[in-house]
C-alpha cells in the first residue's frame, strides 16, 4: 500500500442509506478496493490493467 493516505471514492451505485458501499482509491500502480461499512479490513489491491479489464467485463453485463 502507498505510504501516503489514500483518497477514497465511493461508487455511484452505492445506496443512499450507506448499506451497500464500495469505495476505490487510485495509486500509480494499483486500484485499492474496500467495503466502506468495514474499513478495519485491509483493502484489496489490484493492478490498474486488471481493474480496467474488470470494469470492461462488468459494463457488458
């Protein structure tokens, strides 16, 4: 993980009640993903190319 604090962005698909929130933080090498309801768990980090492939695949569903 990066030495500097991550800037988290909440998914636009998260509910207004805050009960289904996914957040991401971008760094030069990775995309960090977390469940905003349980931020004590370490975020999942994936490479930017893998994240782009995931987004493309889910956009087709």
